[in-house]
């Protein structure tokens, strides 16, 4: 059966594998499991031993919902066993994660990426068969109380699209069909015809907010209420805007500070994933955010002193907390 036939012919629900058992992976796995078989892919036997057989969602009022699902170690998957893969790990772990399941992917396997940044999405799209890699961008969030126990943090909006220029019409058709398999209603997923611009703009917002929350050890909204942080945020938005408008790879942007202000105020009480990583002694994904911009700026001989400073400042805090 061809991949197009698989997408166009009604079948029983297609099984999903979800790689990444952090807050977002558990959130999406539990939503997918409402209407499809789901297998949560874990990194080792120790993680599997701790898996209780379900993912627990506990809301702010203490209401608990347990969703049963299977779990297994990624390396123990049978060759060619993945039909649908949702990759929910951090950007710095994405390449290692996809390699851990490479043996289980077929040419027709569909991979949906849920990471910040854009470089890995571009690379994987180019390396896999046309029409098999799709990207999700979402403003919905979650935080982890303990392993496999999460609290959703706002419903948000989500977008699904692709970066494939080889068979764009076919990829678009498959993305629209894929919406029927994903929890589109729960996460307000809509098709994004220009996913590249969507991901570049989200990258700009993340580059403005995430690192500064580490520098000031604060929630998102406090960047708007602390004078020094606000001044740095505004200057960083100006520098990122200048970079985008002079980088041939990036789209021109306007009104970045207004977008950043809206995101920071809308998620004012949220602790950024970057700050959470630093507090847990983990490496952050900033090398795939501001670090990516710094690399592009160097390639095109463009100044970006604030992004350099921010990257160095966060690395210092990473080293101090490790």
C-alpha cells in the first residue's frame, strides 16, 4: 500500500509512538490515547520500571485523570514497527532521540516534531522521504509534578504544517489528513500553510524570553515588571528584529516586542522550560535558539552582542548549577 493510499483509506485508528516522557510528551500522549493506541517510548530500563502504566493529569484544582497506555524502551522496538512518531523531546536531545528509533522507522513512517527552534526540523525534513515529516507549534504547555504526573498550563493554540519543498501539494494533503488523527479539538490545532515563517517567529519569541528568565531567575511575566529586565527585553527584541531583516534565511519581521509582550503577559505565571532546566542542573536548549542566531550572524558578518551576552550568561548559570 502506498503512503497516499494509507492516508486516504478509512482504517482503524493508527498506532502512535510518543518519544519523550517529559511534560509535553506526557500531555500529548494522554490526549492521543483518547482515540488511538499509544506507546510511550522511554530511554532505559530504569525509566520503564518506574512507569505505572498510565499518565496522570492533575489540574490546578487537584482533579486527577489517569490515561492508560503502553510503554517500552526505544531501543527495543522491532525494526520497521513505527507508523506514527510524535517527537516531544527538547531541541538539544532531538538528534540523539531520532537516532534511537531509526531502526524502527520505515520510509512511509510519519514523524511529527514538537520542538523549539527550526534547524533540526529543516535537517530531518531534508533527510527523510518527501511528505513524511511534519511540524507542530503550540502555545499550550504543561509542567511535571513528578515522573508521569503533569499539570496542564493553559489550552493555547497549535499549528501543524511542513517544511518540505519537494512535494509541497502532497505534503499539504497529508498534513490536512493527519489533523484527523491528532487531538485537534483539544489543542485547537489548525493547518499552517507557511510553517517556516511560523517556526522562525516562534524562534524569535523564545530567543527574547527564555534566556532572560534565567538571567533574572524569574517567571515570564516578571520580565515586564522588572525595569532592568524590561530594558534588556526591549533591546534584545530590537537586535533580533535587525538580524531577521538582514539574514537571507529568515523572514522579515515587525512588531516583535509586541508579540513578546503578549506571550509573556499571557503566560505570566509560567516558568520557562529553560529556567526549569537550569534549576534541575540540566543543559538548556539555548544553543539551538540564541546560539543558532549567533551562528547565522557570524556567517553573514552581522553584529549580535546581546545574543552573545545572553548565551554566555546562561552557560555560566548552567555550569554553576550542574
